[in-house]
C-alpha cells in the first residue's frame, strides 16, 4: 500500500448478496475507498454492480487480482473459491479481505497460513464482521475494562428466521456456527479445546436428518466453558447475541433497538429478518477500518488468517462430534510466531 | 379494635366489581380477616357473595355498620353514598376503608375531616391502592433512600384500554385522575398549588365534547412541577406509571412484567387489560396492611381522610381549569393538627 | 384431610431458614392454614418460632408426625432426614410437603415412590417452588397456549451471589442444579436421557477442585436439547432464569422488576441477593396452593414423589458425568401407573 | 450544484466543538464531500482543523462564502452570526446547512424566509439533527405506517448532565428546548398554538433565578397536546427521548443501547455524557443526506428555513410565557407557498 495515497483502489470478487453489499459500501459509505474492479462468473451481474458503483468488469477473479490498478481485494465469491483466490492475492502481495469461511477446509486454510509465514507478513483479513458490530464491541469493551473480572463462561446464540432447503448439518457448522466460534475465541481469548455437539431437526422440510438447531458445549485451553446455540430455522426472525459470564459479573449485548410500540395489549419491538439488516453497520465499520488501516500502511485491521484457520479447525471438530455423537478434542492450535499476538487481533 | 383479637370481623358495603373483589380478598387472601357481613341495594348480588365468602346479608349499608358483630367496614358502593356511610362509621366509631373518591365533592369530604377532628382520632382510610403496588413502592423506596436527591418533577401516566359511553370530562378527573393526584402528593410530599388542564377528544363514540385524554401541568407549594396524562381510551391496554425526576437522577416504575415472547419478527410482552389485573397484588397488600394494622390497634395504615379531601380539592381545581381553559389556583390546603404528619401516611 | 374443615392443621419439621420461612407463611400469609406444631433438634430454635407463630414444640420430627392434631406435615430439616420422615408420614397417611431434594439419594427416593405405590395414593409433594413463581408460570402459560410451538430447546441459568466454603461439586448438583433439572422436566415435559457436565473453579476460597460453575448439556427422550448453567459464586447477585426455544419462537422470564434508576451516567435496577427475596412470592403461593388443595380434599397440588425421584436420578447422572468427564446416560425413567399423568403435575 | 459532479466542495464556518465535528465528518465519514475551506475568528483554531482535514483557512466567514471553490456552506459559528451568514449564502446562491437556532431572533429568521421567497427557491437547511437519529427515525416510521393511528399527544424529554454557569432561562429555551419544539412539530405535523412554561431552579450554582428545569405544556392548531421537559442540569447524564401517543397505541424511542452489565447486585447500562456521543450517528447521517441530496441536485434534504423560523416563533412564545407566568398564544404560523409541503420536510 502506498502510505501517501488518499484512496485505496479496491477490487471485489463475487457480486451476489454479500459482494454487492460490499461494493455498495465501498462506493458510497466508505471514504478513502475507490471501487475499481468487480469480478463474477456471471459477468452480467457484475456489470450491473459496475454500472452503479463503477469499476472494470472481470469474469475471472484471478484477472482482477492481477490488474495493476487493483491495490486491495475483497473476496465474496462461493466458499470453494476462497482459498485459491486468497493464495493468488498473496502471490501478488495484495491485501485481501476474504468473507468467512477463509477456506472450505481447515487444510486449505492451513496452506494460506503457511504462505503468509513464507512471505513473512500478514496480508489476509477474514470477514468476521461481528467484531465490528457496536453491540458486540460494547461487550468487548466491558471485558477489556475488567468490569466483570476474567471471563469464565461464554454463551452465544445465533438464529436465522429460515433457511433454503438443501443444506446439511455440516453446512450449518461451516457457514453459521463458524461466526460463533470466532466470537467465542475473540471474547474468551483462549483456543477451544473440546466440543460436544447435539442437534435436532425442527423443520421437516429440510429432511429429517438435517440438524437445523445445534447446541454446542465447549471448553477452552484455560478451562473456560461455553455454549453455542445455532438455530437456522428459528421461525421468528434473525438474532445474534452473546453473554459473557465473568468472575464477578456478566455482560450481554443490549436489548433490541427498535422503537417501542404499545398496541393491542402488548408492548413490542421489531426483530430484523436477516443479517444484512442486523449487521448493516458492522459491515460498513469493518470495511472502513480495513481501508483506514490500509491508508495508514497497515495490511490488516482485524481477524487474520490464523483466526480463519483456527475457526475451521474447531468447525471440523464440531462436525466430527455431530457425526460421532461424542465430545471431540480439537487438534492442538499453536500459532506460528507471525500470529503470536493472542487471539484478539482488532488492534 | 380489640388488640387481643386474632381476627378482625369486617363488613363490606357494595358488592359490584370492587366490593366483590375486596370480599374475595378478605375471605381467602387476607389472614386475620373474617368477612361477617355484606350489604348491597341489590340483595341478590350481595347474597351470591355471601354464599361464597360468608357473612350476613344487608340491603342497607347503615344497618351493616350498626351490626355489633362488624368491627370494621369497607365501602365500595357508588360514589354519592361514600360520605354518608363514612360519617355513619365515624358515629359508630368503626374503622373504615373507603374506596376513592372519599366523597362526591370536596365539601362532603371536608365534613368527614371535621368529624374526625371532632372525634379526635382518625378512623378513615381511603382506597388509594397504588401506595401498596410493588412497582410504586419500589419507586417510593428509592426516593426515601435519597438515591436521586429531592424530587423536583413528577410525571404520571394513566391509561385505560377503553371506557363506557356516558362519561363526562369531569368524571375523568374525579374517577381516574384522582389516583394520579394522590400519587403526585405521595411522591412529591407537597401540596399541589396550581393546575392547568388541557384535553382532547380522541374517541368520537363518547361525544365530541368529552375529553377522554387530559394533560395536566401542575406546580406545588414548594415550587416543584408535574405533569399527568389521563387517557381513558388508550385503545391498547391498561397502564399506570410514574417517573420522578430528582436533583441528581430519576426513578421510574419497572418495565412490564410479562413473559418475553419472540415471534413473527417481534419481541413482545403482554399488557394488562384493566386495573383489577394490574393492581391485583396492590389490593391484597392494601387490605392485608389495613387488617394487620387493626390487629395491632392502629385504626389506619395508609392514606387518610385528609388525603381523600386534598385530592378532591385538587380535582375541583382541575375541573375549574378544564372549564375555564386557564391555569387554576388550588384552594389553600392546611391540614388540621390531627393530620400534621406530612402527606405521606403509609407508616 | 377432612374436606369439610375450614383450616388445615400443619406441623413443620426443621426451623432453620427454610422452615422458619414456611412457618411464618403458614402463620400469617396463608389463610386456611393453622400452624399447630414445630419440631427441631434445636428445641430452643423451634421454641422461638412457636412463640411467634404458635404450635407445640417437638425435638423429634417423628413425634410431630404422630401427633393426632397434626393433619399435614412440612419437612424442612437437613437433607438426610427427608426420606425417613417422608416415609413416616406415609405410614401415618398424612400429606407431606417436603423440601427438595426429596432424599439424599435416588435409591432412598425410590423407596418413597414404592411406598406410595403400595399405599395406592400420592401423599407427597416436593418443594420445587419455581413452579409457583409468577415469572416461571408466565413462561409456562405461553408454552401451554402454543404461542411458540412445541419446545425444542431449554436454557436455564441459576446464580447465587456467594456460597459458604466446604461445599463439594456434588453438593452443587444435588442442592442447586436439582431445581433446574425439575424446571427442565416441567417445561419440556419429557424425561432427561443424557447429560454432559463440565465445570470450572472460579472461587479459589472453595478449594481449587470444587466446580462452583457448572455447565450441563442435556438431551431428552424425545430428542429435545437443553443447557443449564449453575453458578454458585456469581459474585454479583442471585438470579434464576429460563428461556425456552420453540418451533416458531421463544419465551423467556421477564426482565428484573426493580425500580429503574438513572444516576451517575447509568440506568440500573437492583438484583436480589438470595432466594428468599427472589422467590418470596413463589413460596407463599406454593404453600397456599397446597393448603387450598388439602381443603378441597386433594392430597397434593404440585410436583410429586416421582418428580422428586426423577430429579435425583438425573442428578446422579450429572455427578457421574462430572466424575468421568464424559456424557452420561440417565437410567431409564418409567413412572408407575400412579404417576402416569406426564411430568407436569401442577394441575 | 453541478449534478454531474462526483464531490461537493464544502466550506465550514466556525471550528469549535460543532464545527470541528462537522469538519471531521465531511473529511473522513461522508463520501461525496470535500472540505475545501474553514473559517474562524480564531484563525489558529481553524488552522488546526485545516491541517487535519484540509481546506483554505479564512478568518471571515463572508470571505469563505464568496470563495468560488466553495459550493456549499456549513455554519457552526456563534448564534448571532447565523442570520447574516445565511443571508450572505443566499446572496451567493449557495446551499447552506446552518446549525440551530437559525437566527438569534424570530425576526431575523423571518428575513431569511423572505429572502428565500424572493429567490424563489430554498437553499437553507437547519441543523435539527434529531430528524436523522436512528431512534427518532424509528419512531417516525411507526407513525408513518399508521401503526398507532393519528398522533394525539407528544411527550419529549431532554436532559443534559450539567451546564456552564452564566446561562439564563431564555438561553435554555433558545438553545435546548428549540430542538424539542422542532421534534414536536416533526412528529405531530401541526403547528404549536399555545404554550405554558413553568420552571424551577435545581442547581443553585446557576443563580436562584435561572430555571434549569423547564416544563412546557402545549397545544397545536389541530387540538393535539404535548409536554416537553428540558432539564439542563439532570446531574446524571445526557438523554433525549420522545413518546408519541396515538389514537390506538403509543410509540417511544428504544431503551439505552449500551451493553447490559450485571455487577454488585445491579443490572445496568451506561448513559452518554453529552450530545456529541449521543447523536454521533445522527450528525453523520444528516451530513451524508445533505451531501447526497446536493449531488442529486437537491438544495436541501431536511428541515428548512421555515422550520428554523417557526421553531423560533414558538421559542419566543415560550419565553413570553416563562416571563408572564401564564399560557401564551403563539403568533399565527402560515407558511408561504414555497414551504407549503407540511411541516415534515425530510423527503
């Protein structure tokens, strides 16, 4: 990154829901960014984004990465493309913000970590946007201030209103729970050591063997505990929350922020219907922080490749547990020197 | 009252909604009480209560008061009967708990005050049950503890879901707002000195000239301020609340206490539909405190005749203001020696 | 019970914190009850209660049970005495309300179940008072109404401000978690089939091997899931809560009910310091319901011996899990015909 | 404004707390804006802002307005300078966003309205930023949706933690209450017709004759009612809120959005200490909306000169009322054709 530049020229790969949203944010909500390229196998879809937000259109993400005018890359294409595209960014030494999961397997993510270690510097940030959500940040700040003592127990809940048929129990872990795994690691600041996953099918339309509600109990290297509810067919709305119990108190995300309405013998507030609405601010703040960091010459400003890799290792253990029906040990997670700044990397 | 007795023998005059409820409470929720007589001009209705809760049936409240087996009297008959029945209790030197308003005019209430002063002791308690509501008591306790400094501003709101046609703007003051007037006097511990009442008709079915929503601004002898919303056709439910602003903070009744339900993209709690549901506990605690006091030899344990009188004097000023459309001075309220223990009488 | 009687004559065994509270409630808050006897190995302590609330004083609970004037018995003596005293009540065919746990082992509780089956009728109620707590009842009512569909996931939390040194990890299960086990069975209306308990020591003063915070993950016979947090040294106050996730929504106990105070750049509400304050109302309602039932000729009105036994069987599995460090199957729970009315017995 | 431009070149007059904040927002939070000039009588202070955010430095705001490179102007200098500077903008036909109050008297504001009418188009927006606060917008949306029927009663509260000595009762109206006046007009969508202001001195340090707490009762041209609490020495924090009562329900700003902390026998959330923290988002959104509008060729996107004038006319009536101690009629407010789109102008 040229530290003297006033703007960062960004290319976005993938222009579906997430990529479209990131493009819009880069274009109209993030000063300091300039959207200069978009790529999508569906070139027409990419074209529609480019029309509104600007930028050259590519069909192949690799071409976008190699475009000299592209200084930094956002990856929001399908999961299996993440690792190869991130590796291409590393080969071109371009900072990259990759949507979660970092790769479609822990092994593939490990390769990225090793590539960065080979390079000797970190260029990869992973899109765990909750770390930028004001509600989650407020919880983190209370923990940092020591208000409730050291954290001893983590409770996460993560509910989608509904999900498209065709998903599998493993998909729930890799695509939904992975956020909560990162959340747990971020708040507890220890690695997860053991997981025990139980599930239940509440939505027959998914097929009776798909666990759309999963309950995970975990412990960490320092003996802390945690529980995660992932509920992809809550039936009522989209909600993500966390409560952290500390040695002398607890802290929890604030209550819903909608207007308080009294009507028909009830007092109520609206609940969002999906993550784009719920995490709108988080996505903008995440992008702004990444761009601001780049302008200051920092190659990343949040969760790094190690966080992407570690969360996938834990996800693998979760999948093993849901298959075996038994608690599962997580493979030992020992970060290379490059990542030895603890789990917490939003600095 | 015979201080050595294990039970107080109580007679209830009026067996409509309120009298029926008080009879039930005396019969089955208030240890130390024995319902020994009920009176109603509708003797059949009284008979039904007596069947379930016990007691001799009278058609005339005066006969009930004179019954030697009746040690204490509850009055829940229509408003115009309150004052004559209370005076009869005083003539018989029997403690009486009279529903609000104490009389149908301030003059009639004044007569009661004078009768008590003549007797030299207080036998009359007025049914301002909010002083026994756990939510209101919690607010009072914070004020007593000095947590927010001296009170400087009172805010009351009082909403009925709906009201029967046929009421008048004056009726709203005498029957609804009178509770809030007592509330203000109890929390601020000063007399109300000036009131300014504005109103609006929101429910055409009441007739366009009936102010079903009234907003009162008032000041007190010590220069404190207040505002009261009385809304007899809120359309959504029954709610009563108070916030008191002090010199260095505020205190407010707690949020609704119903179960928190998430469904259909909303988080909600139920709101009660009427005062019997909302103040169920308050009515029981009020009766229990009165009975417990009687058993200890105290003739009353809550708001007294002076409170009943003062609230009517303020209500009169409110009615004058709503008629004149101008702020109205309240007649000077100077309690006789007998009542000189400040406004706050729940001791 | 003589159905025609106006009062039930009750004897209370054990006059410590719980027994004293029950005696007070019987004496002054529960119409229909008459406290006629109290027993305690510390006769002096029993005497002090008797002085205030009435009743003959016994040193031996067995003598109290055999006293002909005692119609019904409350047991609040130390845990190991529960089973023998309950069995004595059964031998004398007297209804008994026994504090939890019903016995100090599942085997001893099983003996009680068998004695009742032998008798052919149920005389034993267990003191799971949460079933009478207005907050818990509100949650139950929402479930009953079908508002959120069938329950699929139970979340319970149970926090004490602090605990006396000398306790063990097993004590936490038997004395604290047992409430949550009953709660889970009551809300889910299925038996618990598997438990996995993890723990952590957060309070060094208890000795490093005592798990003062325990996290339990469980599944039920119908495949529902649950998690329970028992935290006996929360450090901040006493709180008990439950959230039930259903097929199309969730329901949760209401927020704290204290006055809302704004001061010093914070908005706050008080949290209770212990169960006597938090469950004051529940204890009164529990006793009133038991007495009212007895007056109507019903020998119990809440959780029965089977509930007492089943909760101990689950507690045993929890202890086995915390010792083995592995998920533990719960012994099969098949209620005898006498108890075949489902888990929910508050009828 | 050149509709084809990618950026708006903005000059900011006044670089104190508000002007500095607006400069920062224009520089680093509002894409589409370019800060090209800053002016302040304290040129050194202006220089410090220019160093960080860019722009030519002027000592005289008039010079900044006349600078050809300045396309749009933000005025955040002292109140008495507002009107002359706004008029200069109109003479130069440049869009201007002027901090409230629009002028230091209703007469001066009237001159601006007349100048715009002369020009035949609206160039002036007034900085009533609450109209962009997500909490207030949420309330407005509920009203727009008709969820609670037509508004009948407005309740506003506005509390500062503390205020500098030297203020007057009139200052409180013109500088604090004016926000609430605009809020009431925006929510009720009617003009205020009568006001009655009472006040109290709660902070002796201000001098006993300064009313630091003012309570206003008002009615509108359509007979709606309202009450406003302005409390400039609340002692506990900064809070602004509104509740609107409609024909069949109510709507209220959401509860505080800070993390929920349990500690020391209390559950609590932080309250902000001032408006910059509380309305941080509102100020950014306000600026973004103004800039986005300018880029689209709209000369304003929010409250206009008429709103600025009308709020001052109501403020004058409030001051007259606090001086006379009587309800005060507001001068008739009949907007010229140019402003005839109702009170609500965030379009």
